[in-house]
C-alpha cells in the first residue's frame, strides 16, 4: 500500500502518473467536475484523463466505460443496468411491487439519497433541454425498463412509471411533505405498487385501443 | 384613464399615493419581490405597502388577503380555492378524471405554466424546509382537496394524488421527457385518472385495514 501510494505521490505534477489509490480519487474528482460543468455529452474519458494527468487507458482500467465512470462519480451504491433487470427476472407480474420497493430502498438510504438529490436539484433548475439527469441516470434506468416490457406502448408505459417515481422523489424526499415523508416504506409500497403495476402491464385505456 | 395615470405619476416619490392603474402594478412588483426574497411567511401586506409607498388599506382594497395577493403576484389565471371545490361538486366518483383534466389544462396553458415552472424550480432548489411552493400554492391546493374527502386517511390520500401530479410536472413539463411531453392531454387523462381516482377513494391496501 505505502509503495503504491508513494509512487502516486512521487509522480504528482510530472505528467502522466502510474495508478495508485490516490490516482483513482483524482480521476473521480476530475470526472465529477467535468460532468457538473460540461454535462454528460460534453464529458469524455480522454478529457477526464488529461485533467487528472493520467493515461486514458488507466481511466478505462479503473472505471470501464463512460457510463461506469458516471455512476462511480455519482457515488450511488447501485447500478441500474444490473438492478432493474433483476426486478423483471420473474416476469412483469409483481414487478410493480418489486420496483417500488427497490426505488424506496435506494431513496430511503441516505448514502444514495444525498447524491441523487443533488443531481435532481441541479437538473431541475437547468434550462438546458438535456440534463445530466436525463443523459446520465434516467437513460441508464429507462433502457433496461423498456427492454423488460413488450414493445407496444412500452415507451409510454415506462414514462408513466417514471412520472409516479419522480413525484415521490419531489414530494417525499425533496419537499419532504407530510404525512408522505414519514410514511413507512411498506405503506408507500402498498399504495403505489398497484399504480406502477397498472402502468407496466395494465389494460390499455379504452380510447387507446 | 389619463387623469388617474397622471395622478399616480404625480404622486410618485412623495410618500403614500392614491390608487391608480400604475399603483396596482407597483404593489404587485413589490409583492413579487417580497415573496421571492422573504418567502411566504416573511411577507406582510404592511411591508409590501411600504415598499410600494401606499397605504396597506389600498393593498387590501386591490387584492384582498395575503393569499389573494400571492395568487395575483404569481399571475396564474385560476384560483385553486374556488376551482378545486368545483371538481368535487358532483362527488368523489369521477373526481379523479376531472382533477387530472383540470391539472393538464392549467399546465398545458403557457400563461399558467411559465409562472408555475418558475415557482417550482425555485422551490425545488431551496434548502429551506418551507418553501414558497409549500406555504403558498400547495397549501391553497391541499386545503380544499382535504376538505372534499372523508376524514379517514384523507391526509395520505391527498399527498398521494399530489405525488402523481408532481411527477407529471417534473417529467412532462420541467424535463419534457418524450414520449410523455408530447402525449395528447386526453391520453394522459386516460392513463393517469384511474391512479388519481384510486388514491382519492379506492379501497385501503390490505395491510392498512
């Protein structure tokens, strides 16, 4: 440990450095700054590497793809690309309840709630049509959600699910409206899961048939 | 018109002025500045009157109560205190559809959407627990909603309705996520009204009985 750390420290300020525990943090700091300032589309692995004075290959080595780097920079302890498919592993029936419970477990946990609230706040204030929330997190959530549903109306159904979830984000977590903010998670699941389930696989409304 | 306008102009800068077309606008400007800077609780009719250099009685004369002044300052072309009760005039059955349609008509109209978006954006960024959105608009919406429902669980039911509406605000109007942002209003009503109706008067979930 001390050797790797020493190497990273010794290399500081002399251009591209070898990897070390400190290097990883510097890449993350550079990534966070870039995502915040330049948005998702404006951030490249190459520019993050240059900012952290490391080789781009080292960024790939530590973090993988740009999506992986984004999730690491966001510091949320779950990956929607792997977690959402587990919700649908047993099929769409019951997925409304599993998805609502997953959503609440993520947002009720301060470790994930705090970075998510910061991301949502920033994005809701932005006048830019494509925000970090949309190009980063929502895209990573929507793709596996859409893939889990039959094609017909999947786009609209997924958006309706997101609309109910986003409403909980605003009322329960951002504004902390009572009595919703203090409602036990299992009560929220009992009320909201049927909504999510109907959006996922309920019959099409009459006028849309 | 020219006489009243002249009188208001002549009085400018000489302390309390008589009413005139211009005075009304100055009171509104002072009210908007106060609500934005000091919040709802921190705004008083007296301070707004002083800022506009008029007698507090004139503010009451033009605008009525502080709630009325707030709604006028917000410039939305409807009053939730009178509109929400009409939704429930024919009872709770069907109110989910009427409320969803009313909500969409307000938000799809740029005259009300633009000031509302500004209010929501400001409030969602605020770290303050009690925002202008909560103490001002949401309170004026929640009170008649709660009054329209039977007492048991009314508080939670109303919050759940607000959660779905808030989610549409974020996804359809603030983030303008597609395909939801372009969905015809009647399609949104067809999908969302059953959710609102269930929150209003659907059976209690099993675990809450």
